[in-house]
């Protein structure tokens, strides 16, 4: 469970931005939130990130994606590769900082990272099994000695100190320790985190992405059956979705590789018609791809981070998708979803603590705040109407 997230000097975000998912005692007690079995706090199941074009919405969710990648996979990057963080253009010499607080394995954790594109400057992990945090590891760059100073609690993080101080400057200590088989590091590096984008942007609807999703569905029967049920229920003209294994030879003389091709099945009377998914509508293809990200989160628990969730979808589909997260039946493990959107009608289905407004000021700096932090926003406000009227900010200046 994600409790809060803080970022500073990342892309268009220059000043620190902290967004909590933890709720106060005034928040409604309904299925849009849940009670943590660890700390007994109430947390939101979703955050909708809204704002004008170029306000910084995608940068906000990219910060979460970067932190997940860095802690889990950075050890696999090239030894001299720069860390893929991009500070604000007016503060290129200033380090980028992240902090995330989350619950996992019946404890509360806090992970902090401060880095430049050249190296990690500070990295730490703290655990809170009881009333206060205690360090699991702390790693700091000593510019004078040109080496790292590392402190380890080896009862919790069984990593040799002589190996820890040698971890590359562009890699996370968690990612490195996971490669050495450290149990806690392996658990943290394999936490359930689901995305519909990469460092190159959102995954586009194209044959290659459809085939990758098809292979995933083919290997996960329960999720494939759930996807088929949802697509046929969502009035897309489908009666079934089938996945067939084909062979593909990249170049003459090369060995054939398997390709999993999805087909939409349409029934008219007693006749059945089959269409390759490339021939289906963009909306049907987009829903097929999106569910390959969302359904694993719902089945396993974790966090889904989605950029432009409404892409190619009718606005009425978004409430149906969010209901999958709100319903205890379809979300038994309290998965959370954080998404950007321009489909603002969704505000009619959310509480004020589930909306993050992002706005860029005259200095080209993005600012973000949770809507319930604004003075005068009432629980019974028509959020959609007031947002559209410009009462909350985050709208284009036309």
C-alpha cells in the first residue's frame, strides 16, 4: 500500500511536492478507500491526476515509475550509463530527490533517494515495525574520499558491507543486493507495480503491443477469462476473444518465433465471424491493452500507474474501470490506481481527496496538490462543475 510520495526537481517539478494517499478521519468510509491491516489507517484506492496540457501530469506519474525501476532494475543498466533523471532546466546542477512511504509485509517503510545523473548522493531505507522508524541501510556519497559511506542493519539486510560500498554509483543498493540474493532486497525489488508506459512514453496501440499482451493473456488463464468477460460486457460488439499461436520468421534463414495473435469473435445469429484485433476499433484494442495492466494488479494487489487512462475510450468506460478497484469483490487485495486523465467527467465519481491538480506557473515550474488541501472545498461540492469553471486551477489559459 502506498501511503505518500514526494518528488523534488524532476522534469518540470522544481519545488518539493508531497502527495499522500493516507486519509484523515473526515474522509467518507466507503469502498473508495480501505483500512490498512498494518496500521489501521484509511487509504485511498485511487488518485486521478488532472490539469491542462503540458502542466506536468505525465511527469508526476513518471517519477513513481522511475523510482520503481531504479530500486528494482538499475543494477542491470550499463556500468557508465547516466541515471535517467532529468532535473528542471533552471536547476540542472541541483540533485533530484524522492521519498516514498509504503506498507509491505506487515510493516511501514520509508525509502529515500537523492541523485544526480552521474551518481546516487544519498539512499536510505527505514522500517517501522512499531512506533518509530529505524534504519535498514543508509548510503551516502563522500565527495572528499570519492567513495560511499554505508551503514547496514545486517539482521534485516543481510548484505556484506564490503560489497555494499562497491555498488556502482548509477545503481540502487536494493537492486544490487537483490542480485546477491538478499531476501529483503529481492522482496522489495519484486513488489507488484504495473505501468502502461515506459521511459519512451505510453505504450501505443500497435500489432507488437497487442501480441505482447496476447502472450501474457495466453500464459495467465484466469486473467484472460476475466478480460474476455469484461470486453464482452462493455458493449464492444464482441462475443468472445481468442488467442492463436502463429509462427513468425523475422528474416529469411532465421528460426521461426511464436507470435500470439488476438482475434475478436462476433456472432450474428448462428454465424460466427472472426477479426484480427488490428481490425477492431482503437477503443477495443486500447481496452484490451489496458486490462493487461490493470487485471494483474487486481488479482495480485499492488499499484497500477496509468498515463492517459481514457485514451481511445469513451468517457463512460472510466467509471466502470474504476469500479473494478472500488469493489471488494474484484479488488480483494486493495490494489491502488494512480492515473492521469483529460476525461474530467470522472470527477463526478470521486471524492476531493482522490483528485490531484497539476498546474504550471509562469516560471515553467509544475505544482501539484491534493484537492482536499485547498481551503473551502466541501465534501458535497460538484467537483466537475467547479473544476471546469476554473475554481480549483489546473485549467488551460485560453
